């Protein structure tokens, strides 16, 4: 009997020791997260709007969590290369990515997208709304929207509009503008928004609907002329530039968005922690002021479920727009 009790006692002690040894490892997934470097993948080059946003966020996350949050730029294929890297990563919270509106358009244009946008990611939070500025090269003889339309109509096919590629926001807005005004302008797709802007600055193209964060510095520097903004109200940073409706094109409005996603299967506790921390960061007055100076409007705090609803809605909306417009990959 004594030997039996002794064996049971030793077994109990062994189980307790095993529990103590395994406990921290199990808890490590959530309670001690993060305990190593995190990478935040940006599917566009440095200096692009998603990159600017990522660096603002990463700096503050690093300060809050005491671990490096490294921004990794993975440009190419209109953002698909970077998102593919996120989709293929381990769902452990140590690889996250910036998703933007274009990613909900691409599946309807490119039939060979390597991941399923609807299921490959765990949405975390939408962070900002972005609007566009209609800018023209200084050589274009137009100081207003109506003058631009008149010039285009008087010289069919002479003006071109740049974009970061088929399906990019600049392309979709430019195509909508062309259809609404009935002007004959040619689309010139580039490999990305930075290349498109460089083409405009060089005078290789005439017009571009540039994201506000990119357009504002160029307008202030006098490198391009701003004729209108796609926002429902004027930008404080471009107070003298009218909205498209004020400029004579009612009913024309479009906004982009940028948020954070994780690989599908990332633990909900980690997603929630990111969501709470991002909501706190985006409410910091300094963050809001710095982003708004670039034309980015911080989004109201939203849940992962609300961000997922936005993504699914955009996938459905753009699928119908692409079907009706006939836009195809080049």
C-alpha cells in the first residue's frame, strides 16, 4: 500500500512539474505576445500612402510593446505580391500586412490571383480613408475642371491620364471621369502609383487622380496643378481647391481605405490586441494631425468584424463595376 501511495505521489509531482514546464509555453501564444520582432508588410514601395501609414503605426507599436515592428516593402503586381506573402505566412501574429481598396478590385480583373481575398486573411481594423486630387501637368492649358473638360473636347485623344495599373484607384476614378464627362482621354497604366506620378511630373501624361497624401506635397511645391478633389468637402490643406461637385461635376465621389490584416487562422486574442492598440494609436492627436496633413482621414474605431464586412462589401461592389465597365488586365 505504501509503495502504491508513493508511486501516486511521484506521478502527481511529475504531472505538476510538467504543467509548470508547459504552462509558460502555452500561455506564450497570447499572454506574452509579442516576444520577438514583428514584420508589417506593405505591398507598395517606400513613400507610398500605405508605407507612410505603416511607419506611423509601427513606430508606436514598437514603443508600446517593446519589440521591433519592422516595415517590409514588398511591391509588385499592383500589390498582390505583398499580400501573397502575408497570406502564406504563419498565423502567429508576427507577420501582418496593409490591405487597401485595390485588393478588393484585383480579383475581378486578374483571374489568377494566388490567394482568395475573401478568405485568406483575418481583418484587424480599417485605419484611414483617403481621397484623390485631380492634378494636371503645368503644361496643360487648364486652370479649372471646366477648362480641362473643354480642352479635352476640343482636342480628342490629345490628353492622357496616368494610373498605377489596371484596377488601381486612379484607373477606376479616371474611367468614371471619362464616362461621366464624355471626353476622349487615353489611359496610361504604370507599374505602380509612384511610377505614374513620375510620368505625370515628367510630362509624359497629362492628368492623374492622385491619392491626396501624394498629391498635396506636389501641389504645394508647384510641380502640378490641382483642379478638384474627390472628397465631399474641401481639404483643409488644399482649401482653395474645390470639390468635383463644386467644380461642376455633381454626384462624383469616391474614397479609398487602408487597414491591417493578418493571415487567416491568427488567434482571435492576438487580433483583438492589435485592434485595441491600433484604435488607441489612431486617436492620438499627433497621429491624426500628421495623417490629416497628408490628406488621410483617420477612420472611427472599428471592430475586426466591421472591417471584414467592409472588405466583403467592396469585393461585391467592385466585381459588379468591373463587369459593367469591361476593364481587363493588360
